């Protein structure tokens, strides 16, 4: 990212100065590819470390992740020193802190935390009608409603700055990236898990099928960047992407114990195409719909909404899985093993040993036989398949909504221009300021000339 030779630096300056707006899509492709490569390494490393039940190796994974985060932090501190913006220089530290939307921060973070906490406790282990769930749920909803009213009626330049909503593409982007967050985190959390539990796949083999998703996303996002750069159209890839994403989630509802690995590879391919088309263009749509000076806040807010969608999707899915298993696992297990002569009083031990993959405990259960184990495994697979099916129904519903909303995305072709929103080098910042001043003077002369040629009637 930091060319060292003079020729490379001149080329970089030329692209940044004249064509960054025109090549915004390709600029966004770069971090998407980087994220995809990181995910590929993560999947390979995680699958290899946890293979054959070596669950304690998860610590190694997080040691490596911590080292990489530390290296990244060091790189940002040392290598990223953009010129200060005007307000960075003119405002004191105290003024900067006072300008923050503290009330909005409190209402949004507290409300979201309580809302997600209530959903995570539902059926895990509390009933929805219990105070442990109902109290944080109601308080969270009230605080979020208060946050919305505060940002709408009182604080017009807060977290939800009113400048965000001058173009319909921004609220549309918020809706569809929330839905994408629900679907992506469902895929990321359960795609491998479902194959290991329902299909009996090895964790590393299942992880390799997830690898198809990330590899395909890199290829497709590059192609999508080229298409958007060439056509300056955002609606086409978004509509196509969400239609494919919806088809993927719908297809995942059909997975069961007899589903072949090749089939899930096909499903992963569908998801990779959808992800490559959607994630790139929804970020661009939001950035081009908001004021240039707010591009950082726009991107941050969009990522936060995606994370919120992922959090909501995760806790809802966890509640669905827990509730479905509580309702179905015991009866399915009893129907499978009791006719084979397995003692009913040992059902709890059998379920606990199989769900925890405790082979030693399994062999010491009275009345256990290979036939009973096979029947019990089949009952667990069918119960989990039903639970995951309900999770994918949730994702399908959100993605279908996103597909419908994405049809209203407009194509702001005029925004694919040569303006640099936030120059990262002092030289470029100065040059962009000169260009802006020249444009302003040119516009003023044009208006003055028009006024002379067409004077207003007295």
C-alpha cells in the first residue's frame, strides 16, 4: 500500500488525484480482498487446529490472532499519518469531546446491549415471560425508541446526522446491510457446524467447503468492482446479489443427514457470488449518498449496523436452536432407541455423551450397543437438521426483504467523479483544495456571466 520507488509513487499520486472517484469501486475491492484472504487463513488454521476433537487448540488460534492485531496496530500507528483535517486543528480536545453525541451514545449502546442480552437469555435458560428476559427486552426497546426520537427531533447532527438522509440510498443501504449481517453471521456461525453435526463431516473437511465461499467472494468482488467502475451502476449487482443470497439461504433449509458434500459446495458457491456482489456495492451506495466530509462516519455506521444485524441474527438463531432441541431431541431419541431395548432411565446420559462427543462416557452407559448408538446419532442429526432449518428460514426472510428493498437503489453516476473525499497525504490534500477553489471560481464566473446575459426583470 506504500509504493517505494519513485515511479510507483508517481503512479499512485496520479490515480489518487485524477481518478479515485471514478475508481471508487476498485478501491473498495482492495479491503474486501484483504478480508477474504484473512478469512481463508482463519478457516484453514481453525479447521486444522481443532481437527480430531483437539478443542483445546482454540487457544493457539487466539494467540496468533492477538499477535496479528498487535502487528496491525503497530502498522497503523507507524505507517498511517494523514494530514489533519481543519477541525482537528482548530478545536481543542475539550471541544472535541463536547461535540460528541453523548446522549445518543448512551441510549443506543445501552438499548442495543439490553435488547441483545434479552434475546440471548430467551430459552437459554429463561422463558420469555420471565423477568430476566422481559425486563431487559422492554427497557432496551424503550431506550431504542428514545434514541430514535432524540436523533430525529433534538440532535440533528448526532450519530444519525440528518445529512445522511438527503438521498434514499443511505436508508436503503442501512436496511439491506442489516439483513446481510443476519445472513452472513448465520453462514459464518453454522455452515461448518451444521455439516459436522447433521452430515457427520470432519471439521477440517467442512471448513474447506466454507473456504469455497471466501475464495469465490474474492473473485466475484473483483469482477463486481470492474462492472461497477465501467457501468457506474449499483442497483444491478445488488438486486442480483440478494436474489442469489435468498436462493442460497432457501437451499440451506434442505440440508439433512443424506446431503452430499458436493451439494454443500454448490451452496457455498452460490453464497460466494452473492456476497461478492452485495457487500462491495452496498458500501459504495451508502458512501455516495452522504456528504463527502462524513464518509468516515458513514462507513463506520454501516459496519455497526451490519454487526448489529449479526448480533440479532446470532442470538435469535441460538434461541431457535435451543428451543427446537428442547422440544424435539428427547422425543426423537426415545423413538429411535427405546424400541431397540435401551433403558429409558439412561436417555439423559446417552444424549449428554453424544452431544458432547464423550466417547469414554458413551461406552460406560448401561445397555449401549453399536446399533443403539447408530440410531441415537440419527436422532441427533434429524433434530439438529430441523433446528438449523428454522435458522435458515429466518435468514431467508431477511434476505427476501433486502431483495425487495434493493430494487429501489438508484444509480448516482454523477458521483463517480474525480473528487478525493479524504486525501491521505498533505500534497494531495493541498492539490484537492486548489481544485475545489478553482471549481468554485469557475462556477461563480458562470453564474455572473449568466446574470449579465439574462438580467432579472425589474
